[in-house]
C-alpha cells in the first residue's frame, strides 16, 4: 500500500490524500459502504458500482467466519472474486462484534470466547486467529484484533483493556508477518487506538500505535454512545499524535455531520451502517436535512426525492412515490432509499475533497453542518 498527502486545508486539519492498493486507488476523504456479509445490504454489486462507485467497501471478519466460512471464500480465490468486486476491500477483525455480544462472550488474555448469534455454538478468537482468517478472506486492508470498550467505561477498566489491546497487537503483527499473501496480492494491517474517552489513555495508545510504524492507523472505541463532543475531542487528541504521512481511519462513524467534523480534525476514512440501515427505515439524508419519507406530509409531494441528483433515483422517483412504496411495504422502496443515502454520503466526502483542494473547506463545512441539522 502506498499513501500520499496531496492537500491540507489552510484553516483546519482536513486532508486530501491518495491510498494505492493492488485493487485500485482510494481518494480521501472516503466513506466505505458496509458490506458486512460480502454484500452491501439491499443492492447488488452492479448497482453499487454504477450508481455509487465507492473507492473501497468494508466487510466483516466475524460474520464471514460464521457464514460462509473463510475456507469457502479462500477457495473462490479471495473475497474480491467471491463477491465479484474488483475495487479495494477492508475487513474489520470482529472486535466490535465481540464487543456487541457482551452477554455471550468471555474475554481473557489469550483471546475471546463467544457464542454465535446464529446457532448458539461457541467459538474462540485469538489475535492470531483473527489475522489468519482475514488473510484467508483476502481483503486489501485488514484490522488488528482489539477490545472495544463500552461507554461509559471505568477508567481503570479502559486502561487495562487498552494495554491488553496493545499486547494483542504484537501478536497480530507477528502472525501477519509470518505468513505470505495467499491470493497473489498484498495486504496491509492497521492497528487500532483505544482508550475510551480519557485523554491521557488516548495519547498513550496513539503514541504506542504510532511507534509500530504501520502503513495506516485506525481509531476505535468511539461512536459507542458517547456525546459527539467527546468523540470530536478524542479524535482531535489522537490525530495530533498519529503520523501525518499515514492514513487515519475512524471506525464506525457516523452521521453526515460527524463525517465533516472529523474530516476537519484530520480523519481520512470512515465506515458506518447508518446510511443503509436508516434507508431501510425510511430516513433519507440530504444536503438540506433529513427526511422521514414515511411521514404523511410527503403523500402528495411529487418533487424529486432530492434536488441534488446524487444518483438516478433522485430525479427518477418522487417523494410521494417512494412514500407509497414504504406504505405498501414494497422492498424496492428500501432499495431506492439505500441507493440515495449511499450516493449522498459518497457525494458528501467527494465534495469535501474538492473544497479541501480549493481551500474553502471551512466555509463549506460550516454551511453544510447548519443545513444538514434540519429535519424536513
């Protein structure tokens, strides 16, 4: 993987960068649509490519390990061939999913024993296992196995967890470096900064992560229920420590406003289920605010879904028609909403990149944050 910093906004820490992988170039800032089980929920790869065209998407180690299993994906030649996606892919190690199974998992130094949400069977992930599975799956960027602490979190627990995550990281790198690429192309391992919402822990973890000299770095353990102000404060602290000449990935974030505010703090990469999950529930994101398309007010509104025309669905269908599809529970309505939301997110980060390069990102960001705060 090769990284180049192309532009920095003069009045914020926003950056426009390029990340080159064996499956293509990623222009940042970038949002990664979440394809948890080797598909972005609700749309197929042809639509994803033609209407949204993300530079990179995300899949999940935990879910792919359970179904269909890493052996199946490896036998297909890796995840790109398995799902017929030619652009870059990132896999999350499964640490967040283990965190979300708090009632059905046990964490110890060796690793994590957890209960499958599918059939109740028990499984054990060590850092080594999480890495070897990701290498078998074959994403371009793979993540270290960490513990994602909850919010709120006791300081002593956060500190203990952070140090264990650091010890696990050494084991992740040892496993990663001991294996040759399986599918004929290179993979890159990103470590993850932890430390909950405690400034001293975040600084300590960021310094430890920076010293590993990895090709890219991630910030985890945020967007888990803490106020947005605390998220931004921790992101700023960490970005001030992480090296400038490496990509920074803020995991699991977030709303369109979250993206812009964190871009201004120096983050390059994001992922979140929000645009797809909210779309399936009838919430649309636009440059002028959010729309609950199921509301009665749209029943006779025959204007376009969004005048931004981020994809063909915005000008092809009316609000009244999309509301009708949700009212009669027609699945194509959820698909149309999903295409719109993902296209809007992609438009947003690409516009951010344009304004960073042109030098007026701050004014544009402030205007967009104000507009997108509206509920239409």
